[in-house]
């Protein structure tokens, strides 16, 4: 594994974890915090900008996801603090440190947004799975936190995908590689 910058290695940490290992966890969790804060804002953006015949179903489905994702971000930030780190929750840190682009869909049909959200959830879930694997090498408590969040995120993606799936079990956005491509395929369902 690559070493983390010195600003991530805490002066103290929880008992049973070496400071350098805590620094690895802090770096890992920092990106998870950014992803959750970004997801929270993206979900609210969809909530505000969704239109069309499925508006109310999607509008109301999104709010509980927003609330749970905010709770997840809080849990991650508090774990960072418990490990002796600083939870960087500012917009500037998020934009500066994230490796993904901003959500690209504006005002759009509900199914188009859900197609794009499917791609977003895939990226977030893949990031959590990688973090679970790395955290598991260091700390079961952090690993457990992430596993619980993974279950919820997978359920949210299932809710999204239920709107995109045909009775035959095919997903309209199946192999879409971008939010815009997935949104266009989702819009074709409307």
C-alpha cells in the first residue's frame, strides 16, 4: 500500500491501532465522506429537478435516501475524529479531492434521473466495496461501519433499478458508461 501524507497520520488514535494504520483509515474514510456528501447533494438535486409522470414516486423515494446518506456521512466523519483525524467536510475539500465529476443531469424526466442515479450508485458502491476490503486489513470496527453502509446503499440502488427494469429482468441502463448515456436510455422508457 502507498503511504498516506503526513497530514493524515494522527498524533493519537484508538487503542489497538498504530498511528500509521489509523492514517490509512483516515485517508480511506475521507474519500468515503466526500462521496457521501456528494451523494447527499446529488440526491437533493434530483429531488428538486425531477419532472414527469413518475415525479411524485421518485420525489418521495429520494428523501429517505437523503436522510440516511446524511447519517452515513456523520458516522464516517465521527469515525475519522475517533481515529484522531480531521473530518474535511467543506465543499472545497470535496471538490479538490474527489476523483469523479459533478452530477451532469439538470431538470429531467424521473426515469432519466433514475438512469443517471443508477450510474452514480454504482460508483459509490464500488468505492465502498474497495474501502471495506482495505479497512478489513486494519480494523474490524471501521470495516463493520462500511459494511452496514454498503447494505443500505445497495438497497437504495435496488429501489432505483426497480424503475428501470423490465418484466423480463433486463435493466434499461445495463451497460451505460456515463450518467448522460444512462439518463438517455432511461428517458426512452418514459
